[in-house]
């Protein structure tokens, strides 16, 4: 099972994290290195509220080919301490993979001050894998949001206006 977890983590750039204190699974980008995943959260980075207090995280990966659920596994979570050698190594890995970093910003300094780097190490426990998925639906209602589509839709380029034909 460790080989399946490693292969799934190497082939994807996003995983869904579920942990005590989170109200729903959260998508997170990560870096996989030496048998562990590293995520950066908080401050200007992705929102993973409460992951700093989590000791156990369920990580769900999807298949890169089909987009379907591939494997869910349990990770031991540990927060890296800013200023340590392990924190700096993890931050350098994350910085190299960070997309659309703001220009002129020292990411390492910003992360040390405002963000948390968490290491997710596989515990060896695999909850779901090909051939062993739950029978019931895992669909969940979308979270509450202030977003709305009530009212006239915005104008879109290259769309013909809908109107009755002239007779």
C-alpha cells in the first residue's frame, strides 16, 4: 500500500485533507519529498484552519487520468518550527513549487512570520483503495457561501443574445 500512496502523491499536485476541527475536506497543494507531504497554510497562503492542532490527517488523492478518488490514507501531522533546518528545507521545496508567487516578496520570511508548514507522514493505514471503496455516496452539500446568481447574468463575449425571432 505504501507504493500506491507514494505513486498517487508523486503524480498529483493537490490532495484533499480531512482532520479534526475542519468542517469539510479541504483541497491543498503540497510537495512530496522523501516519503512525506509538506503543505504551507495561513497568512497569504491556502486556508487550512486548525491543521496546526491536528495530529492525524486523512489524505485523499485522485487519479490524474480519470479524476476519480484513488486512495485515502492516514498521515501523522507535525508542524515544522520556523528557523530550524527541517523547516528551511521544507520551505525551499515549497517555494520551488509555488505557482504565481507575488513578485518582490521574500516567501521564506513571509512564511516564517505568517504561515505554518506542516509535514504529513504516512502512518501505513490506508482507508480506501482500488477495490475497497465504500458503497454509499460520499457526496456532500456545498458549503454556505454569500455567492449568488439571482438577477441578470453578466454579458459574455461570443454568446448570441436570446430573443424571439422577428415575424
